[in-house]
C-alpha cells in the first residue's frame, strides 16, 4: 500500500491527491500495477530536478594535485567562453560536455584522460554554406613540467604531452586546445548532395587526355627528327 508522509504539506501533495481521487473513481486504487507502476513511498518532491543539475567546472586547477588525488572534471562550458575556438565558428552557440579523469599510471606518469563532446557550426569551404559538425574528442594527456625532462622522451605513444610547468592551469584553455586540434583543416560537407542543397554546383569535369596513344603533333615531330638524322 502506498505511504504518504507529512500530509500537512499540501503544496507538494496536490498531484498525488488528484491521482488518488482518479484511482478511487475507476476502482483500481488497490491495484497500482494496472497504472503501470507501484508507488511505495515519496519523500521529496524535487528529486528529478536535483538529479538533472549539471556539475560546475572550476575555473583553474592544479593538474598535478588533481592527478595525485585521482580527481575528475565533469560539467559543461559555453562555446562562447572559448574565444580562440569561437573566432573560427559561424556561431558560438551551445556548450561542450567535459568528462575527464586524472591519475597516475603504472609508469608513474600523471595523466588526464576522458572525452569532450559538442557540436559546432562552421562554413563549408566547398559551398560556403553552414556545416554542423558533431565532435567527440578522446583526450589522453600526460603531464610534463618541461620538454627536456626524461618523462617527455618516454611518453607512451597513446598519450600526448601536456606542458604544465606550474600548479595552475585554466580548465577552459585545456578544453579549447583539444577542440581546436580536432577541427578539420578544410571543413566540407561529407556528402556533396548537402552542398548541392545549398545551391552549389560542381564545375564540369574536363576530359582526360588519352596518354596511351601518341599525340598527332608529337608523332609528327618524331618523324621530322628521324628525317634530319638520316640526311
């Protein structure tokens, strides 16, 4: 049987009471399974909104300490807050989802790894129309203090170096660098039909000269040279 606590809290109970009255009208109040669920107990009226809250990313971190503590970075950043990236986009609307974990591997190297996910809008360099490009970037970085350190020479092939000389790193800079590296050098629609839909028409293809047969003038020149040699 359903339990309902704190009946004096009328503001949070109105929805349940309306459902209960409806159940009494149809005669199925004792058989909650016919409604598609079983209600056992409701303690908080705002459970779902609390679960949907997005974690807040810090502005700056100590990457060395984050790795030593096996810390995480989870949250979202606005694309408009990444100025170098925003300058390359047609529109800087939207956000990038950040899911990064730090730690120390079996070689003693401190790392930051995870993924970034977003969708950016660029200009197609073929048709000059808008190009929406989903990006899912795999991040695998190893912390180094200087390029001359021995750690730089023995970095595993799957990790890229992250130069962090000090104990202060802007999270936005880290995310922005990885997204910039993931952008195509020449953004174009993969399917040419999308360009055609934007009004682009490919120039007619030029006929390929038949290189298997000697050209007429080349053959004539060869005959003239042979004639001169014989004379």
